[in-house]
């Protein structure tokens, strides 16, 4: 019997998108809440990174050092966001392995 695979896992961007919608926040407001004091260049880079997380469902796309400020803005632990990310990456890898069998 093969290893069990979760029925589905979601990219962390889906969770963030749902949270922003529930709170009525724009991406710009979210980025401001992540790190209130930023240069214009850094704010633009963070907005671009968040936009990718929200719109690109690629398991190779990782939060990295942004997990902590994103978690702080959302009121969750960085571990929670990283766990969502890890579950999605593992799920994609398991599906790819299963398809290759």
C-alpha cells in the first residue's frame, strides 16, 4: 500500500487572499501593516512579492523572510504560514511522484 496523500492542499497565497478579503484590506494596506516604515523601493518590492504569492500557484515560490512580517500583520505565527507552505510543497511533490509511477 502506497503512502497516503492529502486530498488537497492550498498555496499559502490562497489563505492570505482569503484573509485580506475578510478584513477588507488591499495588498497595499497589508504591506503597510507588515512593515510600517519602509522605503518606496522596499514597499514596491514587497507588494510585488505579495502579488506573486496571491496569484502564482507554484510550489517553488516561497515566502522566505517575509513569513514573519506577514504573520505579524495577520495575527498568526510565522510557523503557521510556513506549515501551510510546507504542506502545499509536500502535496505537490507527492502528486508528481504518484503521477510518475
